[in-house]
């Protein structure tokens, strides 16, 4: 089980590397990594487990955040009145996106960042993605709202990009042309 001590923090070199493509079949270590990444985000959304193990809540976790430079991440998002999204994405790609942008009005956070970073992070409002599952089978999803934002955040981790790289350092709350703000419940 991944715990907070296993998650590398900003300044660690693996967070700035472009992660390597994964080949199939997955090794036992890679399968275990996939299970552990998803396990963390699922467990971190259960108050009792957060308290017991000192977990910080999260909806996504990428392999580079646990010092493994491979193109793998997990997302687990449960929103009221929406179908839950719980995926392991291997070698993920955005194949198309909207012109329209969005951003979280509350700003983004990251399990690898132990400080509040204020500002708007522009993201595509809608994306179509392709990725491989643990069996090497390709899947395609259309995402919008929080799932689209989270997918882009985790994909950035695979490319050595931190969320705050997108924030204007001089005017962090400046208007993003053509963007529709997203309010997280």
C-alpha cells in the first residue's frame, strides 16, 4: 500500500522527467504499481483510512509521483449524480480537445506539493482520450468537468510538468479567455 511517505515531493527529479512508455505484457512490478496507485486514490477518499494511515485525499496519482518514471496513472472520481470514474491509464494520450477552456475556481492541488499554490490552471473543458488498461487493451473516453481536469493534471506528471507551471506568476487569478469556471462540489 502506498502511503504519504512513498510520494515524492516537489523538487524531486522524477517529477520533472518525461516518463517512459510502457511495454506489454506488464511485469509483476508494473501490475503491482497499477494496483497500488489506484488503491491509494480509492483509500484516500475514505475518511477513516486517511486518519488511520495519515493519507492526504487525492483523486489521481501518477507513477512519477512514487519515483517510477513510467507512463501510468490512476484516477478515482466519485461525483454526486454522476457515474464514478475509476481507471488505470497506461501510455495515455489526448486525441482531441475542445477549444473551450475551464479551470477549478478553488485552484488545483497535488499530493507531491505540500503547500497551497493559488491561481487558475487553464485546462481544456472537454477531451477525448485513449489509453491502455492493464491487459494492454486500448480504451477511449470522452471526459469533461472534473474528470477532464484531473486527467490533464496527471498526464502533465508523465511529461514532467507541475500544475503550477500553468499559473501566471504575475497575475495568478487573471481571466482566462474563453474559459468556463468549474466549481467543485
